């Protein structure tokens, strides 16, 4: 992925940006003990994750703009 505005990474859930959290949650993974594979991809909708990431980017940008307009730093990453 490229062309993502840096402001997207200012809206955070805990210590990660919302986009980083979504990307982490939506990875194919296999449990080592059980061998069960978790695959969030949808065979009936292959563009689902692409749309989801686009929506997360939009919400993150709008939330960052809104929080900045209110002067609310609690929703945004702390500046170094």
C-alpha cells in the first residue's frame, strides 16, 4: 500500500493506529496447536478488505480533523 496520508496514523486504538490494528487483525493465520486456519478473506467478495481499508483510512482522517478542530489530543497520537 502506498499514498496513505500520515494523518491516518494519528488516530489510535491503544498504542497502534486503527489502520495498523485492522491490518494485524485481517491477516491469514494458523494456530500452531490446532492447525486451524483463520482466513478473513471472503471468497464471495474478494474486494472486501480493500474496501475496509479504504473506509478505515477515511474514518481515521475525518476523526483526526475533527479532534484537531476541537483541540482534543486524547483521540490522537501524542506528538513527539
